[in-house]
């Protein structure tokens, strides 16, 4: 399944919010390969403690989504947080890509 994602940009980077209901942190995998960000997660099966399903008609969804990252983003500084089924990724811009103010001197 493809999770729904919102992407917001500000002058210092981007924030990505992905809906991953039912995915526990242990079943979530984030990878950066080259310029590709990959999000994968499996919904955890609910079974009463001490019991295991011998037969199940319900297929558990697996989420997968890939994004191409701009070269101006710093993939090595990604911060990730999973809360209430929403993955929040903060990807800052490289220092050279962030706007900077230039002071004008009187001469």
C-alpha cells in the first residue's frame, strides 16, 4: 500500500508527514540509498497473548513509498519520529542551500 504523505518546505528544510496506521516502530524501516529515501512498514498482527493464528483471512497491509531527495537536502541529518500512526521526518537543507542574510557596509 502507498501511504498518504504531506510535504512542507520552509527555508531550512522539509518536513514529511506519512500516515502509517498500525505500524509499530519495530516494523518501520527508513533507508537512504543514493538520492532515494525509502519508507517501508508492516502493520502488526493482533493476537491474544500466548495464541498464534493457524488460519487468517485478513491480509496485513505493508506500506512502501520512495522519494527522490534533492541534492540541496542533507540526507545524513534526517530526524524521524513515529507517533499515533504518523511518521514525522525532518530533512534539513545543506548549509550552502539555506538562505543567508548579507550585511551591507557603508563605504
